[in-house]
C-alpha cells in the first residue's frame, strides 16, 4: 500500500535547476512588457496563467487530482477548474455582461475542487474550459477601449483595471498553492 502521509515521496529537500520546472533559458514565460498600463497588467496576468500551466505540466490524471492533506479538497486539477470558473465569471459575466452558467453547474460552489477526480476525460475538459475562458478574456482585454470600462460585480461597478489586478492576485495566491502541491507530487519546485 502506498504511503499517503504528508511527507510521502518528498525525500530530502534540495534546490537546484534539475528540480525546477524549467531552466531559466527555457522558461516560456516572458516578463510583462512595460509599454503601458494595459500591457503591463495583461502581461502579468499572462505570466501567472502560464505559471499555473507549467505547474500542472507533465502530470497524469491521478497526480493532477491528488489532494493536498485531509480534510482539504485542494488539488492541481481543482485549481485549474477553479481558475476556469473564475475566468468565466470575471470576464464573461462581470465585464462582458453575459448571462452564462457555471462550467460545472452542480449548485455546489466548491465543485471545481470536490469534483476534481482522477479521470482523463475530466482533465481534458478542464484544460479545454480554461483555455477557452483565457482566450475570451485576452480578447476582451485587448479590444476594450480603455481600462476604465466598467462591469457589474455583485452590487457594485468595477473597472477592467480593478478586475485585472484582482485576477493577478488570485492567480499569484493559487500558484503558491500549486508550488506546494507539485513539490509534494514529484519534488519539483519553481517560481
């Protein structure tokens, strides 16, 4: 029976380029361009999206669905599904004003995490949904006349600028979770 304790498979902690997701000269993430505020914010968000994608790369359905520690439902697959839902909410609902349903409309707000099970079809669905929502969001940001465009977030109006800053913060926080999850799965670390 495999060891499922919190320290299972961790081995001795060490840091070196061989344990990193990618070596610096092979890193597909680029620093955000600094030409103007929109490109800085969009670039920073793109960087964090790519970071989440890197932290999930090369893992099978079981590894992606592996939970952190009981009773938490946190997993890389759950984070990916959650990111897809948030992208949909922020950019389709709030900024574009579209009346769209949740991607996983079970009525359970925690469905992205609780429904993240080791099923290759579910993993493919999560990647497809996330990429579709990211594509929509990138197009919306690129085509917006300015960062003061407003959308409805609950009972208040928010600007595209505020929403981009919020999205960057949420991705950054969840990428920290992804760091720990990935290190627990195979010992790989990264920034």
